[in-house]
C-alpha cells in the first residue's frame, strides 16, 4: 500500500517530503468468532487413526492472519452412550494456521468444540462421526446353536444357526466385514 500524507497550509495542500510512503498492513489480533476450522477430519474419523484438520485465524475485520497468534483449546466428547472424551492437540504453524490432531478409539457420534477465553470458533461446535477401523478377526465373536452341537441323519434339523459379529481391534462393532 501507499500512504500519502499531506498538510493543508495557507489554503494549499502540500505533501510531506518522501510521500507517498510504502506501507504494509498487518491483520489485527485473532478473533475466535471469525476464525474457522476445515478439513475432512473435522467431519469424520476412523477409530485409532491419527486425524488432522486445520484452523485458519482471522481478525475482527475478516482479514486472514498470516502469522501466529491465538490460544485455542478443544474437546471431543462422545454422545451417549459413549463416555469417551479426548483432548485434541494444537500446533501453531506460524502462518496464521493451526494444525489440530486427535485420535478416538471408540466409534460413534462425537461433538468437537474449539474455544478460548473469548468464545468459540465460528463453526464450532461440530458433530464428528468416528467409524470403526478395519475388521480384526481375532476380535470377532460367534453365537448360536451350531457352535455347540449338531445332528446328522434323518433327525438333523434343516439348519443350525451361527451368528458371527465382526469387530475392529478396539472391539467396535462392524456392520460389514
């Protein structure tokens, strides 16, 4: 930007010596109510996987900050029947953004809240769905009459049932394989 500085003297406008001056404008302090989080991990996650999203800091005039600044805290709390609570970690990238990482091991519905002493982030709180990890056959369970006994011949039942419940390594139930 260029800053022109003039003085009105004796009815005549005169510019200061050296005007215009080169000027760099910097954004103001971080306004949490205008700052925003973004990234896939701010919507969905996989159990046991380290998930990351970012927070872009913005000042009260809507200017995107390009330097560090801001003191944030976050909580990831499970909705009933989950009682799990996690504390995501923040890393200041010194470019106006923060990297936020978390890892939840219980699948289900959670709410992420990002806040500081001045309030909450513009798009916080946010619902996050944590999906079960890949199936782990060592954690599967099986139930049914077919596991304990069976008959052969004319007296045998037409079928005997066995139900296998797939689970991931954290014992989260899987609806598919």
